[in-house]
C-alpha cells in the first residue's frame, strides 16, 4: 500500500478518487485552500492539508508531499469565467506540484487534464475557455518533459451519473462523456500499474472494463 497526495483535493473527481484509493488500502492526503472543505475531505477517507496553490511556492508543496509515493494533480481554476485563474491554478499549480515532487524526491505523477486540448481553439472561443485549454495543454507539455514518471489522463465531459465501470481509452478517440466516479476509478487503477508510466490517453464512457482498458495502454 502507498501514500498518495491529491492536489486539488476538494474537487468532485478528487473526492471520489480519495474514496477509491482509501478503499483499496492506500493512505491519501488531499490539499485544500479552504478549511471549510476539510470535513468533506475527511468524509472521503483522506487527510486534509491546507495549501493555497496560487500563493504557495514549490517548497510548500514539497512539505505537504513529504515522503508520499505518488502525486495526483487534479486542481482546476473552476468554471467562473476567470481566465487568469486558469493560468495560476491549472498551469502554474501543476508546475509547482512538479517542482515540489522533485524537491521531495517523488517521481510518480499523475495529471488530470482534459479531452482534446491539443486541438486548436476556435477563433471566436470565449477568453476563459481559451485560457483553460492553453493551461491544460501547456501543463501536459511540461509534465511530459519533466523527467517524472508521468501519466496524463484526459477525460471527456464530466457527469455526476453513477459509475458504470466501462470505459474507452486511447490517444485519439471520439468525444464523449464519462462519470466522475469512473474517472476516479481509472486514476486509481493507473496508480497501481507502472505500465501506464509515460502514457497519455483520452477517456470516455465505453464498453471495456477498466482493467482491460488499462492493460491496453
């Protein structure tokens, strides 16, 4: 069993991931920036750690990471239309997490990205959407070049539907949706299979079991 730190621990995927990992016997620490979120994190089975992604430095991340075995970056600037926070959270938060992992001597790093962010954004796209896509894409580029043992998971449109345990994965698959519970289950499986190191894949609901899908990567 291992210790996993989830950056952005109060997110809907992150809370489900904490439940999945602790259910498998792992220890989970989840970062939060609001103490009021601590109870939700504890209910998921994880231990909350206060860390403001935007104001903290890599050394602060390293202190929280401690001697963990893996980092999952699952933070996001939210859907409030604030383009600046897409840079300071989705991109710079990822970069700080990578740097913090290196300072702490942690090599395993899983990043929750987004479907299709390598595709050019339409000229008339909203500024916040353009900033989001740019941030996710640039964070993925940086992680691939980081020297860490990385995996990048790019889920499609997220839903709160019950998990079905059947998915589709690949580097270039048709767009679609997937439940947050299934995304969490895939990330948990990725962390337990070193064969996924160095892989980047898109993820939607599908017809393959998660075990088979992970084995195909």
